[in-house]
């Protein structure tokens, strides 16, 4: 059973429709009681970092979510801002993140990562698989996914970076630490490649 966390910030219906299409058991989580029997978790996110963290905190789901991920080691996949929330902090705001991965979220700029391209980074871009991982099963190297963001995930350890994309310089677009996964792009908007990635996550 896959649980899709609904705290008011993400394309919940899009994820549900994909899993429904492939007859993959799933549940939209709006209450901590909905985590029962859930074996994998999707944490979506859109919009600003602080607003997402605030909404998650107000949802009543945060304590149980932390227990499922940190203590029970259930696989979790953060999407876009959902991935950024896994870091300790973000230049976009002042609130702390979930702190699941030793990382900070930084704004694209020429000084930090050589990026003088327009913001947001919007549209299709290639993802380079840094290491072989089941999340990439049946997805060709340098396949394209849909991005929409102005901030990027900067991990303190290269071992937590398993996918890279170039926008100015290369940045981490897929992260992994033990049972914790994150993607900066939107698989739910990335057609066949995105659907395959979501299926792969369900099979971890």
C-alpha cells in the first residue's frame, strides 16, 4: 500500500490516477490514522518552502510521518518541494526543514552554481543516473523529465546524490539516503518516464 500525503500542497489526484491506472494499491493520507498498513510514502510539494513546511506542520501528519520514515524505515519519495523539505533548511525561507538528509536548499545563481539562466528552471531536462538504482529501472540514462523550480538541493555528501541535471552547472535532482528518496522534477507530469519511476518506487 502506497500512502500519498495530502497536506494541501501537491498534485495528489495526478499521483492517485497513475497508481489507479496500473492497479497499484494506494491511499490518500489526510489523517494520521491513514498511515495504517502503508508500506511506502509519497510526499508531494509545490510552492514555497516555508508555506509547505507550515502546512505540513498544521496538518497533524508530521509526527506520524517522521515515525514512519525515521523509526519504521518506510521508503519515502519526496517530489519537488517535497524533496527540498527533506533538507535541514532553505534559502527560500526561515523555517527548518525535516532534516532527513544533511543538505541545504539554495537558489540558482551565477556565484553559487554558475547559473545565469532564466528562473524558474522550467520545462524538460535530462537526468543523468550517477549510480545504478532500482528507482531508474527501465528508464534510459539521460531520459528527460519535467522541472519547475528556482531552488536546488545541495547535499553535504555526494553519496546522497544519485541523479544529476545541468542548469548552469550540474545539481542534484535525485537524492537517496537509506529509505529516503527525493526527485526535484515532477514524475506525475513527465509522461512515460515519470510513470515508470513511480511504478519503480512502488516495487522497492
